[in-house]
């Protein structure tokens, strides 16, 4: 018998683990050979397989999970392992005693007086309705065992009933920009698979569509190298970021790399209008958003602009009234009635102007210098009227 030294034992272990040379073998066979992989974190087995399998295909490996030919389940050390479905069936009963022992070593007190057979039966009934998380199962079981924490009930269910962790069944769909009359929309009689009936006419009107989560969610145009997106429904912040990044790539493609600019317009029924501007620098890192600004548009924008203009003009007029009152008090009739009337009015309008200026600056995303100038205009007499005229000319009120 040959006794292996430490180095030889190391090399034998690496060879047995397919870590000396990547195996030219099917992923399913490799999982069988390894007797499972540690899978506490769902993505970790992918790295383990990539390190062991020549030409490893992560998508094919995901297909094995989706088809439940390999599964994630609690086995050795009561930790999650990825094993073949056949091994999970063969090995699970052999681990039952160990799994229960480890569970009771932690939760014996919480489970005192609980009929574990009854709990197992109840857990099977809960899980028979469809996939759920262990906390969800625990909350369902808590109706019968209210004195036991739901988390403990969920973990106990995973020990008493052989379970596997089901992978997500929904395949994420990335944002895609489609040209006019694209066959992904026009090629089917039943187009509701990709576009809502409310927007069905867009496909025959020559509109270019944007797919978000696999469905038509916006239209797009391009002018002077700038891609402009018009949402057809509310887009989440993540949706907008994804649309902006894909739009940047499209702008670069259409302009030959000269422009990487995209604007994402207002969502219907939403008054805030988010405009995402992607750097026009062709050397900018892919997906880098230089600036995201939110401006107010529509009826609320007009209403806010109208209020700002009214307050600005009123504040200027109150200054004039106060100056007249001061002239009467100190130069003409030496009566302070004008100051007593216009002083409080001017003070209230001054405060109102400062507040509405800050609200307007935030809503219309004024630069810091513009905001400071607007606030400073409240100090000299009647200068708020000058600033109001200036803001209108420069289209700073929408």
C-alpha cells in the first residue's frame, strides 16, 4: 500500500474534484460525480462549475435547475446543497435524523409540546397549494401554533418535509428598442402577447416601440442624434435607468458613435417629467448616467408657474406700497398709517415669495446660481418683478 504525502494527497483531491484539469463532461454528470455543491448562495455553484467544466454553459445549467434535474435542498450539515434530483431522493431520508437533531439543538425550547407529526402534516397541506418561502409557510402555520415564532415553524417545516428550492420561473426580459413595423409585433395574429390592446394601433401606424419587461411600454424617435422616448405607461426608476442605458447604446449606434444622448419623457397621468440625459461623450463608460433631472410639466407646472408669477408681482407691489407709506410718514404728512398697512402685507408676501421660490426652484430644477438670484431679488425694492420677467424670457418656468 502506498502512503500519500501531503502534496500527493492534495493533487489527488484536486483531480477528484476536477480542479487539476477542467472536465470535458456534461454538467449533470459533474454534479453527480461531486456529490453536490455548496449552494447557500444561489450563484455560487455557477462559479464552482465554471472552475471544473470545460466550456461551461451557465444557461444550460440554469435549464437543469428549471427542469428540476438538479435541485437546491438542505442536506449535509443542514446547509443548502445543489445535487441531482436522483441524489436528493436517494439521500434525503438518510439525512432526516441529522437534520432533526440539528433543528432541535437550536429550537428545542420553542418546539416544546408541539406534535411534530401534526406539524409535518399541516406543512404538507400548506405547501401543496404551491411554492412559497419558509417565512410564508411559517406565517400560515402560526394560525395553528400561535405560540411558536413563524420563523421557527418555517424552518421546522423544511426539516420535517423534504423540500427543494424552486428557481424563478420568469425569465427576465431586457429593454429592447424595435424599429417600425417590426415582425415581433406584426408577425402574430394575437398581439396581446407583446402589446396591450389599447396600443395595438401603434404597430400599424409606423411607431417605433420600446419593450420593457417584454411588452411595448413606450415609443421612440431620433432627431439630431438624440433618442427621445415617450412612455405609454408608468415606468419605475429601474425601468427608466434601463431604458436610458439601452437608448444611449442605440444613439451611439445610429450616429456612428458621435452622440450618446437620450431623453425619457413623462409617464402618462404622472405630472413629474423625468428627463434622463446620457453623456454625449463617445468615450463615456457604457451605462454611465451623467445627469438625471426631474422637471414639472403639464397642468401642475403651469399652475406652479402662475402662482410664482403672482407672488413675485404682488411682492414687488407691496414694496411700492411700503415705500409710499414711508414717504408719507417721513416726508409728507408724518402719518404712519401707510407703513402700518403695507408693512405686514409686505412681510407676509416676502415670506411667501421665499417659500414659493424654493418650491419652484426644486420643481423646475433651477441651477444654484438662479435660485440665489431669485432669493436675492426679494431684498431690493420691486426686483422680484424683474426676476419674474427674466424667468419667463429664459423659459425657466416651463
